[in-house]
């Protein structure tokens, strides 16, 4: 049985119980949750309200959590135990088939002119993951439910691991003030959603096979973006973790270069394979020259860099467009990553940088 919620007013040594009222509560809960979805116990971004499914019916609320898992939120209202659980699961089966583009379309229909990537970053202070709707969570919202509904939900959740739960709200009024109290049918825990392999190509943005992200760190004078712009290269190193992804860049790839905590500063085409920095040659003044023979602002040296795993590595790049660090471009929701190089799947970033740098002109 769900825990009974009680509220008492303390006046000196005397306690007066405040009697809950459900009058009009369930008709207001949808508005309450939409205005502050955190009342469900974790930060959520509402992406749709009264979302029409392909099989008839309307989902009360759809939301994303910080892992980009989708939450189906359904209010009990006057539904029977069989109806409320069956309908929630039916909606969940439809939602599980939605791809990333479908989720974006639902969000944009509710928020004309808004961008999902920006809204996600503002809500969670993080970049929208590549995998969206990899898993789903089903929540029934109610003031009360009967024993049959409790039994069905517990059976699905505890015996079969279906991520379905009931959240109860009770409404209290006292001396002109209004209060809401919350409890869960099954002990509620928030945890990162597991990733499923099936449908992965639907729920994550498809890589175009051409564009890559490169992080160019300028910390402590090790590297200089002025050098990279002037001589045509990107680099990384000081440990295998920093250099190994750089070696994945294929000749002909287009790279979008980002200075961490600053913004995007260049786009170019990889023109050579990754090599140790002290062995890398670039075209300068019409001839091939080693980077170490050029006047450089950065040091590009690391302790123990006689070993390849500790050395700085570089990749020659033919720049299409670059800007100075002070002119770096950034917009909330754009892609950023700790890897030195990784595939750039996020269309939002590609489109924003393309427009800012006028790459189509």
C-alpha cells in the first residue's frame, strides 16, 4: 500500500491535523508539473503536452531527463485501474519507436522557434547527448489509486523490471495557504538510463561520415591557436588519452576546431596523417617545413615526451575559415567534448558554425 501522507499544524504543544482535499487537484496537476517538473523528484525538460500518438489518444506530458531518456507522464483522472496502466504502457510502446528527429519535432511543435539543444543545455547545464530516447520511464500521476492499480504497477515494476511507477500528490489548505505533498508507490530512485543497442541509429543523430570535432587546448602555454592558424595544423598530447583520438582523423575529413570554454575558432580539411609534433611537416611559404623549425608561440613539449605516448602529436590541416580566439563562436547547446578528436554528429553545431563562418558562401 502507498504511504499515507499527513500534515499537522503545530500550535505550542497542540497539533491540529489538516485534512487533505482532492477537489480539483487532478485537473491542476498537469499545469503544476508543466510549470515545475522537478516536483516529480528530478530535473526534467517538458518537450510535449497532449501529444497525439499514431494509434489514437494523447499523452498528457512527455519529458527528457538529464540522460535524454524520455518520460511518459500520464494523469490518472477518471480512468479505471486497467485503463490507466494499459494506456500508459500503450503510449510507452509508441514512444519507444520514436527517433531523435521525432523527439525534436515534438519539442519544436510545442516551442515554435526554439531549439532542443539550447533548451536542454539551459535546463541541465550540459550538452544534449548523442543518444536520445534510448530508454523510457512511465509515471502515473494521481491523488489516489485503488488496490488493483497498485497491485498491477508493483507486479510490472518489481517482477518484470518495467520502469513504471505511481506518484501520489495530496492537496492541503490551511489559513489561506495551499500545500502539495508527494509520495511514490514504489521506492523511487533516479539513475542514468541504460543504453540499448536496438534502434540506436534512430535515437542518435546519424554521423555524415565526414565531419569531426577537435578540441584545441591552449592551457599553460603548451599550444597556441595563433600557431595553428598560421601554419595549418591541430595538435594534442601529453598522454595517450589526448593523442590517440587525434590519430583517428582521416585525410580529407572536415574538422570543426573548438577551444574549450571559449568557442569554435576554425574549420578545415585534414591534409596529412597524425605524427609526432617534432616530425610533422606543413606547407609554409611554398615549401615543406617541420613545425619545430618554425617560430612558434607554444612549447608543444611534455615531461617524458621521448616516449610516443607522452609526446605532442599534430595533424596538418588546410584551413577553410579561421578566426582569432577573441572572435570564437559559441551558442548554448552546441557540442563540446573532452576528447581531442571525435565524430561530430550534432547537426545543430554544424549548422550554427556553418552560418557563423559563412561556409556556404
